[in-house]
C-alpha cells in the first residue's frame, strides 16, 4: 500500500484526513443559525478559505517575528490549503522559537506525513503524545502511517484508540477496513467499510473498496451498485470505473469491460489493474505490440505483478525485440532464483540478442551399440 497518502479523493469531516491522504485539509465548518444573512450575498466578492487565512497572518508575523504561535497557526492554514512545504517551513520555525507546545509536534507530524516521510511522522507524533497531546486525529495519523508501512496490527491498535474517543469516526472505520484487507480478513474488512459508509455515505474511496471486494467475492451486482453510487459523486475517479468494468467482465460482457478499462486508463494512468486487464486481452489475442505499453505501465506501479513480466518478455520475444526480451527474462531469473525455465530463456534470448542463433532442433536419438564381446585368450594351452 505504498500510495495510502492519496486514498481518499474527497474530504472526510475530520480535518486530519486529507492532510494524511492528499497533503491538505479542508474543514467542515457550519454556519451559526443565529447569524443568518438578511440579504443575498454576492459570492463572487467573498474571499475565504485556508489560503486567505494564511495570507492574513502575514502582517501579524511581520509585527511579531518571534511569536511561535503565529507561525504554527499559519502552518495549519497552509496544510489546509495543500501548501505542505511552506507549512513545514513554518512549523520548523515555530519549534525553533519555542519547542514546548505539544500541538506544534502534531502539526509537524501532519506535514511530514503529507510529504510521505513515515518515520519522521511517527517520531513527531510520538513527541506530541509524550508532551500530553491527545486527540483521535493523532491516533488516526499514527494508525494510517503504520498502515502505509504494512504494520497492520499496530495500525489497528491506534485506530481502536481513535474509535474509543470517537466511535463514529468515519475515517478510522475506513482505515480499519483497509487494515483487515491487509490481514486478509475480508469479512471484517467489509463490516468496517460498510460502517464507515453508513457514517459518511459520500466517500468515493470507501465505495471503491466495497466494489472491489464485491468483485473479488464474485458478487458483480453488489459491485455495480457501489461503483455506480461512487461515480455519481466522483465521475472521473478511475478506480471506480475499473470496478464498474470488472463487474461486466465477471458477467461475461468482455466488450463492455474493455471499453470501461480503456476509460479507466484515460482517467488514471497510475491504476495498474486496468492496464493489466487490457494487456491480458491483447496478449491472448496475439496483439503483442498493443499489450506492451499497458504491461510497461502496470509494472512501473507493481513490479512483482503476477504474470505481467512474463507476458512482457514473451511479447518482446514474439516481436523479435530480443535485447528487451532478454532484459525481462533476466529480471525473471533474479526474481525466481533456481528456476530452470527462466534461466534457459534468458540464455537463449540473450544469445539471440547478440546475433547467436541457438539450434533448438531436437537431436536424433542414437541407437545404442551392443558392445563387441572379446574372447579371452586360452592360457591353458
């Protein structure tokens, strides 16, 4: 799960989630009903949002350049706006001025996690906790970071702590579902993903995971329902298009599936599963030139994707692109030490790449020759 910091394309209400997943946060504020506007507001004239809030602190920081809390506040706003590098610069400046407040370390943990620095995120989060900072968002951050490191049980421990403080925390429920996927406990995974969806039914990534698992259980009708619901919320979200295509494939509608897989790749070239499916069809139909670019893209995202490298090597070989085929066979040898078939293919195609023809004509069997019987001399004469 190396891409977990981009799991959810839309915002959970918890302000931490997008800091973990997309490098930024959007709040979920609500209007105070006692302060309803009495006239229509021209929205074109309204300036708001975290970027504006960060900019409004410029003057205060200019007047008080040694006020650590101002830098920390601006770091938070910049994280909300997706300005991760600037946010990290601000929070480091705040800590240089005052390394006491526990919340500063939590902000730093959010910033470095948004940059993908897992170990630094855990170190900063541990320091925030040691100094007394307690929040379900802190446990969520640590849990998600463990999840990114594939330490599933550690992730579950932290997510349970978040849920003890906030039982209906949709993001924590979602990540518990993902952790159980990693532990191959799909029954628990489905339970927690459904629980997350019931708390926040407008999350495309939750719907994708449910659709994906439904397809894995050969329940295409459920998958189609989840995928269609998600695509209404996020019409350009590639993984949901893949789920929608996969249910067609499971229902023996290959032409519809291929059209949807093609749409998936157009929307998201990083979603390797769609490339793999397209390559598989092209390879089976001996359209090796069509299969190669899909296999190349899929292997960039998932280098150990089962069967993909073999198909790529054999596609190159079928097109007489022997140097490229030999390179792929050598990788297969490295990945499968002791495999005699790949060792032979690497030797054979490597020779072809150097212009050395390998004679594979079966040798004619030689009839065994009965040995001549040699009569021993009679020594008694």
